C-alpha cells in the first residue's frame, strides 16, 4: 500500500496535542469543592466509570483514520510496460537426444541442453557482467527434435519465458527423436512475420528487426521443410537468422566393466548448411565448441542487435481512501454519540 499525499500525516502531531489538551482540561473541571474526596474514591466503580475513556479513544481513532484517508492510500494492482521500438527474437533450440551429451564446463560436466538454457536466460535477463539483458524485446521460444513446438509465444513477459525454459529438456523416446531444423525455422519465421500486427497482444509495439537465434548440435534429418527452404521464407519475410553450431567434444556416461565411465563422442554439426541459411537471410553463422565460446557468441549477437529503446511504464491502482473515510465516520459518530449520551458530563 502506498500513499499519494503523505503530507497529510503531518496533522497527526497536531491531533495528538489537541487531545492531550482536552484530556488535561477534563481532569480539572469546574465543580463543587469538598473537604475530602476520599469517600468518593473508595466506592465501587461502575462499568461506565471504568470505560469513561472510550468516547475519547473512538474520536482519536476516527481522526487518525480520517487523516489516513486524506493521505489517499492506494494499492498498486499491476503494471503495463509500453515500448516504442525493439527487437522480436525467436529462440529455436535443438532438444534432440544428442543434446543430452555432456561437455566440460568450469571443471565439471554439464549437459549441452542445460548449458544452452543457462546462456539463453543470461542473454534475456543479463548476467550482471557482459550482458545487460533484453527487457524491452519481444522474445519467444521454439524447441525441436523430430517435431517443432512453440513453447513460449512472443511476449514482453520474460518471467513466463523463464518458466517455460526451465521445463525444456531433451526428448525421451525414439519416435520423437530427430532434427527438423527446416520445420523449426519455418515455424519461427511465421511467428515473427505476424508479430506486431493488429491482432497482436502487444499492439503498438514497433519492431525494428526480427531475428531467429538457432542452436543445434546436429544436421537436419526430419521435417517437411529443408533448412534452405525455411531460410528462403525467412528472408522473404524480413527475418534474419543467427545460426549457432554447438559442437566440440562431448561425453556420454556408460556402465563399464569397472563402473561408470565417460565415452567421448564427436559432433555432427552441418556447418555448411547452417552457414548457408544464415547468409540467405543476412545473418551470421557462429561455431561454439565449449560453454565459454557459446557465451561469447551470445555476447556478439547482443552487440549486433542493439536498438534505441524508449519506454515507459503504466501502473493501475485501486483507491482505498473510501474504506478509511467510512471507518473514520463510524468511529467519530460513535464517539460523539457516546460522549453526548451515556458518557455525558454535567455541567
């Protein structure tokens, strides 16, 4: 809860001072003098005498609530970010079985798919060092093995994208395994083509460029589109492809005669095809043989796709002062009524 006019709380000291003066005056009222008040003090006090402070307390609380209402308490419900321009980015990530192979990463072994996910999130949210993040870009996620699937639509809500990315993993059945690069690129290009149109949820977003960041460790062997056909569609629709071949030496863990051991396997990246589809669309092909090199690739793409961003944020609020004002009226009315009736003093 926030207060639109916090200066109103400056009336609280004045209110406290007024009530202190009133209380002190009531403690020394004009009346009839007795030689001794002892007989009156030893008598049994009635309920009315015990709660004689109640009207003053109600009036004091009513004044505090009235001051709070004057300060305009508000609750911030949500925010709507609006940007004038930015980049629409589709991540197209290979999740075929070979992405489960492990590579050396800072003294340990990590699956390719996990390294890719971490580098992608660093690119989107920033890593606190070389990457500042892409908070004002439309970003979506498509994963593919034998089939291509949209895991996250193009959106400015990157927290949702993070949730979808955490669930990204390699396929587990032979029927799903494969590498349909062409179908994944065609799907991503189609998503980018329609981004920003009138039926887009982020209406009014001015897209300065549309790019696909494709990452694979293999070669296309499934799908209806060839990578070249998909690249031609992307070029026709003004979509640029940055292709990353994540190769290098990887390892599979197997059970051997003397326990578990890691067997090295080579990469089968189709560099010629990836370079071709990047060139067709005006993009660039990158080769990454380690986690460090993959991070450097994302840094390079981040530099290439910078735009001047002008943004502002709109907040929606719910006003709460009415509740405080009504409560203040009830407390003040109750205090005045009690002070004028049950707790009335004479003279």
